[in-house]
DNA sequence: TCTAATTCCTGTAGCCACTACAGGAGCAAG
DNA sequence: CTTGCTCCTGTAGTGGCTACAGGAATTAGA
């Protein structure tokens, strides 16, 4: 059995985050020593590692909870897991698309700045029908 | 002068968000009617629209505050704007890279599931040195 | 055996950028 | 005069942590 610090080092999950997961019922509460300190088994540490891997893949906690409940079942409900994963995958793809469009838009705005004119073309573009210094002058 | 609902519709900023921006000092507090209702000028609405455009481009509020303070100045400090924008741009690029790697990893995991074996290969992979049903059996 | 450093405990507050109420007041149209 | 819309303030919730404060226990070394 391991103290929380060791569990943290072995699982890669921050100590405060481990306690947070316990509070939120994402992982079950471990046993305690006589003095009230948390004691983790290797299985419990593996579970923390699992949560971390899922988080690294960007899965939200709600989905990870479902994974954990499915992982207890005999066939592990592969179809359900796949649906959740593919859904997440498409969300990631959508995010990439959005960001790529942002990237383009920003790069365009930034390029205009290279001229180095007096009034910043970037702010001008963003203001368009403005509120800036132009109004006053 | 326009009530907050109209300002919201014209700027594309949610009513609650407008009040939030005011509370946080992101935009100045507008005048009020005799009954205490907010009244916005077209310049103030343009400013809300500016904030929204920046948010749409993913700029954090802190940077937008800087933009707004720079936009009051005569030369609009183009160089500073450009630095902030390019910094943001590189953060976006980094995020895209991360997500693309995630996308690959997830797609790989999901592909394995197509076999439709009894134990879900995806959960297996994520558990690896596990805590799941295997332990018990 | 004492001490100092480290680890652990609980509980609360903060982060970001909103969003969603509750509970009440004003205001415009029929 | 009523109905329904808009507006007000203030507070709490979202997600997923992270960072304290203030105290107790454990461990390593002298």
C-alpha cells in the first residue's frame, strides 16, 4: 500500500487532483491508515493512471466516468466505448478546423501590420465601424 | 441611445455577458435612464462588437483589455498589437498540433475496436497494467 | 530522544469566461 | 388594467483543476 505522494508519482496525477477525483466520486475513496492517511493499492493507482491517460486524450470527466463503469463489465461494452471515442474524435476534428480558420484570419490581420502605417491596420479592421481615435479627429 | 437588449442584438454579445464585461471593467459603464436602465451609444455598441470579434478570434480578455487601451492612442502602437497577435497565433498553432496528435492517437485506438472482440481493445490499451475485470478472473 | 524537514490532512477560495437562475421592478401594447 | 416582455441586482454554477491556510503526523539524521 502506498501513500498519496507515491500514488501521485506512480500515476502521474497531481496530489491535489487525486483528492479532487475522490471528492467528485470519479475514483473510489481508498482505505486509510490508523492516523487517517490515504493508502492506495496498485489497482487503485492503475485506475488513476487510466484516468490520466484519458484526460491526456482530452476526454471529459463525464465520459471517463462512463468508461470506468463500463470497464467493470465482462465484455466491456466495446460498442459503447467506441461511440464515445468517435464522438470525442469528431469534436477534436471540429476544434482543429475552427482553430485552423482562426489561424488563417489572424495571420492575415498580422500580415497587414508589417506595412507599419500610423494607424494599426489590425485594430482598424477589428473596429471597422469604430469607437477609436478616428471618431474624435 | 439603446437599451441593453438592442445593444446585445447589434453587437452580438449576450446580455448577461455585457453586464459581466461592465462588472469586470472590460468596457466602461454606460449611462442610465431615469429608471436606472443602461443606455448605450452607437460607439459603446461598436466597442462591444470589437470585444466580440476579438473573442471570436480567441483572444483572452486580458489581451483585449490591452487592445482597448492601445486603441485610444494616436498611433495605436501597431508593434505592440502585432506582438500580442503573433503570440496568440503561435499558441493557436501549438494547440492545433497537440490536437492533431490526439486525433491520431484516438483514431488508432478506435480502429482497433472495429474487430469487435469480447474485451474492448481500447479500454485494454488505456488500462494496460490494469484494474479491470481481468484482475478478478 | 530530540529536532527539522517533509508529507499528509481538511476546508476554502481562485482560475477563465461566461451562463443561469431568483426575485423583483418597469414599460409598452391591447 | 392586464399580459408579457424587458430590465435590474446579486449570487451560484460550469469544468477541471490549482493554491493556499493552518494544523497533525511521519521520517531521517544528530
